[in-house]
C-alpha cells in the first residue's frame, strides 16, 4: 500500500503538474484559471498522499516486526523456486528514501529550494539497504539547485560591479568600498559552491549503477539464536537466501559468514553465476538442516566480527570501504 502511494505521487508530480496552457488562444484567462484550480487540486492530493504514506510507515514501525517477518518468510518458504510471480516487498528504508526524493522533487517544483535540498540530502543518506539509483538522482538534483544558486550569485556580482562603475555620487568612494566588499563576499560564496559541486559530481560516480557490489551477510550463531527450536537461525538463513535471490546480480559478489566470538566463513566472497548460485543455495539448505548439530556457545562479539569483515573486504574487494 505504501509503495502504491509513492507510485501514484510520482505519477502526479512527473506528469499531472506539467499541464500546458497553450491549448486554446481564444480564452487564455479562463484556461489559466482552470489550470491553476486543477493544479491546486493536484497539490492538495499529493500532500494528502504523503501524509497517508507517513501514517502507513508509522504503523509498519509500530507493528510486531518479528511476527511480520516470520509470516513473510513463511510465504517465501511455501513458494516454489520456479514461481517467478512472487512479489518481493520493498524494504521500508528504501520506501523512506524514495519518499524523501519525491518530497524533494515536489518542493523544488513549488519553488522551495531550501526545503528541497533538505529532502534530497535525506534521500542520499546511505543505509545498509538503500537504492543507489535514488542516491544518484538526489545528488544530481542537489547539483542542479546549487548551480542555480551560483548563477544567481554571479548575476548579483555582475549587477554590483556595474553599479560600482556607473556610480557618480559624491559619496562614491565610501559606497564603492562597501560594494567591493559585497562583491568579494559573493565571490567567496561562489567559489565554495563551485568546489562543492565538483565534489558532488565525483560522488555521483560512486553510485554508478553499472558498478558491481560486494556484499557479505553475517549471521549470529550464538547461544541466544538457538532458542525457539532454531527458528531464529532458520529465519536468518532464509533471509540470506532472499538477499542472494533478489538483491545480488551476476556482476556482484556474495559472501556468508557465521559469527560468535570469532568468524566462521561459510561462503567466501564469490561471484554470483549459475554454478556458484546452486552451490551457495545448497550450503544454505545444509545450514538449515544441520544447525541442530552445531554446538552453540557463549555470546557474540559483533564489533570484532565487523572489524574482521571490514579488513577482509578491503583485501578482497575493489570497492573502497569507508
């Protein structure tokens, strides 16, 4: 439902707000008023849709997430592998990211560039689960707004310089100094914006959709995860299978590690292809079957495990880890 609301708003923002006023030259006043009324209706509908989305998101967060994911995993489990009609839900973090991007587009269309920047910056925040294409589009939108701001500053500089040259008043000397100070200040702001734009353009390249990703899944195999007849372990493994199936392409690499006090590599960082896919899936199935024979001991050391994975990725991956 939340995803449908965003799709509807995307349609309204992208198409319905761009109503042409050049349909009829005989009654331009009437048409412009009709268009204005129609746009106000669309504005109101978009705002209400965003409010409805926020409510849906709050309900989702307030709901019993453990039970939700348990039911979701059962749906995945009961569907056969050859069922290609299975609908995979979009994670809520991606929905939030997409919502912020659309709010930014809407704010920009309404002329509120400061608010638009705020939303675009929120939508480009990198999360564990995120949509790189939205990050890339958000950065491009930020660059466009910053360029527009810089154009305004440069126009202001030109006007000030022109006034400074044509000013023949008796107080010209004092006024000229003030004007020169304003010009210098605007030039410093312009230089800062240009440097910022250059950095943002470099950042866009990091989210190029053609760039392969390396992803390692860590599964907690500690004593606490062995409770409830191993349901937590099974759910974690099945979630990993879902990630492999739906979020890893043939250009990507996938790894699977178990961790307690130390790391236990099950699948080292491996390219996904037909051969390795079946091999990895078989290993995961064996984990589900054989978890009862695993000797669960002690508590986890997640921080140490993440540090070791970080070092491992730096050695194995071509991607720079920050």
